[in-house]
């Protein structure tokens, strides 16, 4: 599940934004409006008022369209609202601003997966794993995506990597067994009867 960036990070982004306004001589009303929108968006999100959070983030993005964390956070809210196309657009914009944004890659992949766009999901999960090979969720989701793409040998390898990171993950144990069965079927290997 996607997460908003930490408040501390957003506050530092806001402070940098405010400083730019002061240095450039922009009216403080615009800075005040920006701060109000970001704070309202954060509060609305925390309270579960997702539509209000999305609208407030949208107003903040209008004021600062190239602030990657704002665009990313709006994408997270869109994802939570199950507006996957909007989420994908915001995560893509975030990646245009920062190609190594792990959260945008991971969450865009999740949105693609839910839309059953498995090739696109696999590409983003693979890139996320390149950025952080120890992220269990990214590796597990990559393995699951490979399984859905019927690339069972690769799925087995990824599930094994997941189990090396978290040997207690029951879902990975179950799914690696399924991937082994599918791989055996592909290879024409007869499995022993359960009886």
C-alpha cells in the first residue's frame, strides 16, 4: 500500500519553497495559500477525507507543479481513491522529476498490477528492486507479477530471494510452491499423486 512522504520531508520542502518566494520577491499570499493547502491536504489524508486531500494537493500542485513530493503525494491519494489512471499519471510525473524515486516506481507498479497491465508492472517492480534489492514488498510483488506473466522460472527465483530476506513470509512459501508446480507442468514433469 502506498504511503505519503513523512511530514518532516514535506515541511523541509515547504521551507525551501517559502525561501524561494522570499528571495524571488513573490507575494507572501501565494506562500500562505501554498502552506494552507499542504497542511489541509495532510490533515484531510490523516483523517481519511481522501477527496478533500486530493483536491488540496491539486491546488498545491497548481502553485508548484514541479515539486516532486507534492505530485507523488497526490498520486498516493489518487491510488487510495482507486483512481489508478490519475495515480499512474502522478507517479509518472514524479519519475520525470526524479527517475530514482522508489515510491513512485513501486506504487505505479502496484497501480499497473491492479489494472492487470503486468508487463508495465514488471518493468517498474524490476527497477524498484534495482534501487533497493532488500525491499521485501517490492521483491514479493515482482515475483507475483512474474507468476502472473507465466514466467515461472523467474518467479521461483524472486520468491527465493524474498524468502532469503524474510523466511517467515507464509505467502512467499505458498506462492513459490505454486510456481514450482507450474514450472514442472511447463517442463512436462509428472508430479507425484497426493495419495
